């Protein structure tokens, strides 16, 4: 996993964690939303803004849940939607 190495040493764990939350359905509802928010929060805590457009986020999360997007594709999508700096809350 090369693309997100600029972001964090644990980018592979982040992608695996997000994919797991989407695919293992730990909750009755909201698994994709939870995976998205956990990913966004983790990156923000590590100094990155993660700001994908809502259509793109929906498409990739649906693709992950259907098994159509692998970890490398997910990592590339995350990297494309990053910018340096924390999100203002």
C-alpha cells in the first residue's frame, strides 16, 4: 500500500478497519456511515482533512460493501481526497 504512506504508517490498518466495518455489519444499521466517520476522524486526529464529495463517498462505500473495491483502490480514493490540515469543528 504505497499511496497513503505519505499520510500515516498505519494507513493499511485504517483501510482494513474501514472495510471491516462496512462488510462485517457490527451494527444493525449505519455501518457504512460509521466506517466513513471513523476514517474521517482518524485522519483528522493525524493532521489531515478528508473531504470527499458526498456522491463519491456513497459510491465507494457501496462498492466496498459489494466487494467491488479492494483495499488498494480504497486507499487511492482516500489519498485523492486528502489535504494537509485539521478540520475545524
